[in-house]
C-alpha cells in the first residue's frame, strides 16, 4: 500500500488554506506546472443537475462557478504538488465529488526546477465534451467564488465525510 499520494492541486486547491479546509491540515507542497492542460471556468448552468442539487444544499446559488482543467496541447496550468496520505486524498476526492462530477487521473507535473513527478489530479467527467467552457491562461486568482465561504463549506463537508466513515 502506498503511504503517500502526490496530488496536483490547481485553482482553489493550490492554496494552503483550501487544503487545510479540505483535509484538516496543510500538507507539504511545492509550486508545480501541469503541461498540455488549460484552466477553465465551469458556470452553474454547465454543472450536472444532480451536482447542482448538492451544491445548492451546501449553500451555493447560480452565481457559483469553479475552475476545472482540460487537455490542451501547448498550454499549462499552475498549481501545487501536494504530498498527501491516502486518507487525505480520500477527503479531496469527497470534496471534488469523484465519480459524480470530477474524476482522478494520473498526470506528470514539473516543479520550479524542472523535475518531473508522477501525480494525480482531477478533471470533469466527460471533460472533452465541454467546448463551451471559458478557458484562460495560467495566472488567475485562485478563488472564483467567495474565499471564506468556500473554506467554511469545505470544512463542513470534511467533517460530515469523517462522521460518515466512523459509522
């Protein structure tokens, strides 16, 4: 069994405060780049209806939007390469709604020195089917929604997930 997971976080997930809200601590991490992907924004109307229902119950409304990454030859996404335990990665997967909204994929990322690492990150289910997404360059603010609200929601989701696992 692997004792650590190299996880590439982008958008809000590259931020130490977001990781703390999602997994309960700030793991070790270094700046990294994911090549041949681009950073996009998914608007409320582009989110699957079942996921919108979950988001609505968490307190979000149609102004909600999120970053996502999709394949794009010659482009790149800036983020953080985090070292997670399998349990922390499970918390990230719960937050990202693996299997419902996003799924985990294997990628290769480079740190600032150019060293490559095998890692995992998320893309939307059917990410190649969404040409209407607005896509941007690598240097965007990390939070497309209210920063404090996303921290509060992520902490609440983490606690609920942990309670469920204890049952």
